[in-house]
């Protein structure tokens, strides 16, 4: 009740809470969706958890007003010093250009999927932010082949409620980073690198998930 009330801004009818509990007990591994009858908030129910997902979703870039997500057109332009926060996804992105430190750059680039660094001088086309689309393929760093972004989200067990709008950072027609999950092969740090661009994602699913208690 507290979780649903916080999401809706009002107490939920008993009938709706009972509907959510029934859906949770009956849901298989793929879950199901139940909508609140009087508001835009969408709840996704799995066998063990209840997620809230605002409809429509939105993203806030720096201090600008929130924009609809997914954005119209080919995506939102990103500068070299940018922060983005997705409402309802528990996901944040920070992009910055730190002072050059070769040893630190190599360490940062190897820290993991949620922290990545690129050779800034190889990024000629500018960066954009957009959700993944059917057919998107990524060439992961260190591999010669490509993988489907859809398969990547599934294999990394991204909750089904969050997959549809998962963001990408793109460079021209190439996927630079599936945010917080896997970087692409473009613009790697090398011995001749002089400027780096760092990106870091934080995922806080607790903002939009709660355990169902029968």
C-alpha cells in the first residue's frame, strides 16, 4: 500500500491492491502488466516484485526541463559535460572530460561496464542519446563480431519493465555505449591518447521496485 501510494500520490483502492497481488502470484517468469485505472502510472508485476513505471517516461538533461522519453527524431545531443536522469528507471548518466592522466585513464577504462572512458579526439561526429530500437547491434569492445542489443538486455537480466526504453549513447551511426551495460569498440584508449571522455552510469532500481508480500 505504501509503495503504491507513493507512486500515485494517493491511496490505492483495495480492489486494485488485490488485483496486483493476484497478478504477482499468477505471473510467470515474464510477468504481466497492470494499469491503475485513474492515472498514468503503469505497474509491472513479476512473481516476486512490483515495479512502477511512469507513462510517459521522461529524461532530464542537466538543469533543463524534463523531456519525453523516448525523444523524437534521432535522439538528444550530448555535450562533453552532461548529466542525465531517467524518471522511473532508477538510472543516471554522467559524462565529463577530466584532466589528462594516462595511468588513471587506463585504470578507469577497465573498471567495469558502469564506468567507461574513450579517446575524445576520435569522437568527431558528436554524441547523441536515444533508446535502443529493434535491429540495433553493438560491436563490443574487444570482440570482432556484433551482438543484438535486445539479446544483451535479456542476457544481462535487465528487468523486463525497464528494457523498452533502455538508453544508448551513439556516435554517428555507431553505438558507443549501451548505458551502464556494455561499451562499443569505437574510440578506445591508446598509447597516443591525449584527451579522454569519461562516462559513468549508476543504477538504483530500489527507486522503482518493491517486493510483493503475499
